[in-house]
């Protein structure tokens, strides 16, 4: 998956979770930039990403993500590991 495809997937997941079709995520987007994206919804988002893409983030990574771009980068890395292994 390309970064844009991952971003599109993230956008769709978050739109569904927050019931807000106006959300458009970019690599520099922070949770504080999105209305109602609180810590509870962040956990729901991470779980949804893992389930949808068949990956598993480390807890330390989840706690350190500052931007959507950080999540995209780690997602791409995990997806590449799956295809390489």
C-alpha cells in the first residue's frame, strides 16, 4: 500500500468511528486537530486499523505517535514486514 492508500483507509475508518464524513486526514494531522478524536476514540481507531489491515502495533509505538504520518510510517513498515516474511 502507498502512503496515500493508507491515509485514505485511515480517513474512512475515522469517519466511520466518529460519524463525521467531513474528516480528511493528512500526514501532519494530530488528534487535537480532529473534533471528538479523544483518547478513547484513538484506541478504537488503532484497534480498527489493526483489524482492517491485519497488523499489530507495539504499545510503545501507539503511545508515541504524534501525527497521522507517524502511524502511516509504522503501518507501511508492518505491512512490508508481512509481505517480506
